[in-house]
C-alpha cells in the first residue's frame, strides 16, 4: 500500500497511459495562446502540457513535489526545453514571475483544507507578474462524480513498456468534502499495488471566497472544457483569475447560478 501514486516510480509510469491529453489540455493550450509567455505549470506531473507549451515557444517552468513524476517529465522528448523544479505550491520560491500559472489535472483538489488552500494560492499569486493570470479546475461537488469511482465502473487496462497493467478506483470514505479513494494496480496475477488518494470537493462560492482572500480578482468561470457557462450541473468548475490591486479584497463570492463565462 502506498500513500499516493505520484511518489512511486512504477505507479507514476502508468500515469500517462491513464491520462492522455484531452479537451482540458486544449483549453489550457488555447489559454496560453501564441504570443510567447512565461508560464508556470504547477503540479506538472509527468510534464506533457509543460513540454508542449515550451515546444510552442513559451518559457516554461514545471513544478511538482513528486520526484518520480518529474523524472518522467525530464526524460520526455522535448523535456529539456522546460525547467523542472521539485516543490509543492505552498513552498514554491522562485525568482521568476509568470504571465500565466496553470494547475491542471485537478491538482487543486489535493489542497484538503482552507489553510493549505490559502497558503498555496497566496504563494502562486506572489509568483505572478502584474497582469498575470492563474487558471485551474476542480470537479463540481454537485455532480457527485466520486459515486462513479467504483471497481466495476472504472476497471481499465493499459499497456506500459509493453506490459499490461489493470487499474481501477474504489472510494473508501466520504467525509464531508473529502473523498478518500484507492487506486488498484495489477501488474500481474500476484503483483499488485494499492495507493490511497484524498481529494477535496469545493463549490464555486467557497472557491471564490478563497481566491479573493488570497488576493485574486476578476474571476472568470467556466463549467466545461468547451468554455460553456458554469451551471449547477456542470462537470467542472474552471476558473481564470487575475490579481487584486493592493491588499487582498473581501468581496462577496460568486453564486454558482449567477456565474457566467467571460
Ligand atoms: C493528477 S496529477 C496532475 C498532473 C498534471 N498536472 C496533469 O494534468 O496531468 C496531480 C499532481 O499534483 C501533484 N501535487 C500533489 N500535491 C501537490 C501540491 N501540494 N502542490 C502542487 N502539486 C501537488 C502530484 O505530485 C501530481 O503530480
């Protein structure tokens, strides 16, 4: 049993096969645009997006606390174009300031409480240039997606380095906003591994309050990767945040129903 699958080299190696680039990747590539920017990919994982952004001419730093994920990122074709840094969001301390910080693949949901979330968001805000933006997503708690994280509904098989790996998820606990789930890996009949992950599900109103408390402003909300408006049944809560001028403001959080795509 391992605590999460990101710190273990053999489990990290399965990540790309389970998570190929998709509509979320296109969303973030479009957001970065064609004009070269300084971009931080926070929680970059195995580095697919960071490497692609660098290939398109952006100056990219990919940061992640998991050494096993960064090892894969460094070895990726084109990985030499990116500067890789081992750090979590809260403890990031770079001299560089960024036009755009992205946090993809639901990284935000690993911040399990308000204190960690605020510290992490404040740290990211400090790393933005004036006028810079932070963009990330979190799964909409109203959709109860974790109810589908059962063995029968998630069972899949991927091929990694020519070998079949069978994978499924299983939720083991739901305590208020925190969902604890297992990821079961079968590398062979007797070669199995189970890792435990915990994620927080937060609604848009609370997320807006935390962003504003951390010094962000001009929040633009989307409900899916096609940039559709955020609504009660949207699968994702996607936010693009600018910075408040001067001290962090306290402003009413957006109500999800009223939020609209910018
Ligand atoms: C689901 S993966 C997402 C990877 C990548 N962004 C993607 O879209 O494929 C989550 C990543 O968040 C990283 N992570 C875990 N805790 C973190 C923290 N406190 N701050 C930043 N990243 C963190 C993990 O190491 C892991 O690589």
